[in-house]
C-alpha cells in the first residue's frame, strides 16, 4: 500500500488506512488520492458487516449472510461479477486469517478507485497469516547481473569501461567490433561467483576470437547456473587492483563500507587470511559517504596519495548508487587503476531491496526470471518459503525457527554419515494440507541431489493428524514421482493420532521417528546409503 507521494506504508499505517476506509471503528474520509496498488487486501480484520457493505457496493453478490461458525468466527460469503467466491470473516481475536478463496481484492473502497469498478475475489495463499495485507510485488531482494550493475554505475557517474551484451557468437563479434576491434574480455553473465575459475571469463584479441570465446561460454553451467548471455567488455591495462563495497550491516542496524588495496581475489579469503588488509568503516545512515567519510575509508585502507582524490570521488558515487537505487549491496571487485592512472570499476555486484521497488519503476525490468533457480521458481509459484542448498537431505518443516533448527541437527547428524548435508530450507508455514505437502515434496524431489527427505512438523494450530493426512494425500497425488525415502517426525497437538494415520497407511517410503535427533540421524543415514 502506498501514500499519495508513492511511499510504501508500514503495517500499522495500513491498518490505520483500512480503518479510515470504513473497515474499522472510525469511518473518516481517506486522504485524497491515496490508492492501493498491486496490493491484495483481506476485508475482514475488523467488522464483517462493514466488509460486506463495501463488497456489495463494489458489485459483489451476497451468497450467504454473516453467521457464527462453530469455531467462533463470523463469516459471510460473496461472489464477484465473474462468479469467484470469497469469504468475509471477522476472526476471533481480530486475526486476519487467509486461506484459498478467503481474500477479497476490491477495486473500489469507499469511493476510492483502486483498479476499476468491480469486486475481484482472488486466491492469495494456502497458509494462514496475521497480516492485514499481502504485497504481490515479489521477493525481498534482486541480485543484478554484472552488465546491469555496470549500467547503473554509468548512470550515476561511476567510471566504467565500455561493455555490450551478447546472446550469440555473432552478436559477440559485432560487440567486439563496436568496441574498436581490439582486445576485449568475454564474461559470462551469471549471478554467482567463481566465473573465472570455471572458464566463464576469457580474453579475445580480435572480433573473430570474441565470437569463438562466446561460443564456448554460452550454454556453460557455472555452479548450477546456465549462461544465457555474455558481456563483451573493453580490455584494460591494469596497474593495480582494489576492492570496495558498501552493504547493509544488519547486526549493527547500520551500513558498512569495506575497502582494500588488495582487490581481485575472493574477499572472504582475504578477510580470513589477512583481516588487517580489509578496512571496515561504519557509515551513518543519515550522513552517508560524504567527502570526509570517503577520505576516512581511503586512508584506513591505505590508498596512495596520488590516487586518493579519484578513489574518494568513486566512493562517493558508489554510495550514491547504493542510496538512490535502494540497494542492500554495492560491490566493486576489482576497482582498478589503469596504466594511464585512471580509476575504473572493472566489475560490479549490486543487490536491490525489492521492498523499495515501488520507488523504481525501472527495477521491474531488471529481474531475469529465466535465470532464476527453477526449483525456487516452482516453490514461489506455490507460496512456499524455499531456499536451495548444496546437500542431499531434503527438509520440510513448519515455522522458520523449527526449519533452521532442523538444518543444524541434520548437518550434525550428517557428520556421522559420510558428511551429508541439508539440501534445502522449506517452510510450509501453518498449512500442511495434502496440496501443500504435495507441492513441497514436488519441489524437493525435483532436486536431483536429494537422496532422502526429513519432514519435521510440530502440531499447533494445524494438528498432527491433519499433517499426517496431508503427507498420505501428497504421496497419493505424487504417485510414481515419489521415489525418495521420507523420515517423518511429528510432535505436539494430536501427535498420537498423526502417528497412527501414518502407521496405518504403511507407505513403503515413510519411516516414523520419535525424536528430531532420531529423525535427522535416520534421514542422514538413508541419504548416505543412496549416495
């Protein structure tokens, strides 16, 4: 939700705004021009009667009047002009619960135009939630390709060399000719480090050689990322290589600038082997990197006096990139001094905060969905919190804390079984229906590295019997696609009933575990045996 000035509103501001729209205790006219944009609002966090009145005014059709349910909620049902059904609920404790079909997206709220004039009922999530709204603008961060970072650097005056993107060898030849026909560097465009060691960065001295190098690089697999494009960059005669970055320092709730006169190598390696060679300077969020702070950074890192003025200027411009583009990371490695004495950003890494995307219409074009990890993309489509890791034990749990603990326990157990590690982070949240379980297992079993799966669920609002039914139903849905052994540990609400359901199902792939440690050990053992 945004203010008239385009600023995204916080959760408490959203709640206040909804009350102003007549969904709360006080009904006052909303601020002029304020509108919800690309945001789905659940009308039911305050009064189902007010929600119903608003829905009907927006063209909704009443299907069932408000009535109290056995569990205590007051619920009404309406349909939008297309016939889609949605629930308007006044939940116990004013929790804003959401399930399939439970979300109403009004295009008009108390006379404020949103996207048109008709009520729209839309499925939002399988999981319950306590939020007042759900943004549909995507994930929280966007990692840019090098060529995209270079373009942003150039936009803000950071010195860079010429570069042209190519998707075919012929385009690479034309790019080399455009850059003068001399020495160029053909660089794989993937969002992962280690390109050079993997053969994804090659020199070319002629346009024909650039085409040959591009033909070798395009289609390469670099740490699981397929190369779909290369950047043909102008060559440079390098005298010295440096390092600079500014990033979000979450532990100190501030920003941190890091610089070194020893660039070009893995910064993590430098930080471990020679920590004194890496200057770390806190940056005040209000002041930022002005000239005084840039000088402090340069002096702390040990930059020579003859290039200090250029370096200070580059640091300030890179801070401008960080601030103006709402980034969480801006990194240059290497920042070089050429033989003719110029300071140039030879490579760049930028991570944008997508929560600030409403301020940057152009940022939507920067995300390359084709380059996204296919498993993470599939999980995102199914509203699953999934992160792929490098191990062989698939993990499913409910609640981020429990899943994180499960990762630790599996990693520890793996030390006794050939060093196996967790293959993923997957949090199914509060919903463990057959559909959610099937979606989660489908994602995990699609990872060729997974040799076993550990399902670790604590029954709370969603009882263990529902979880067990979800697992049994998921295995039926997946059928022959379910081929990896599952270790299931249940605890909490109705645990005995859940275990009974799984025991009676007697699925050959399922092994029950009494404890988390025992389940982790068994899953690690099975993964090691299948390796």
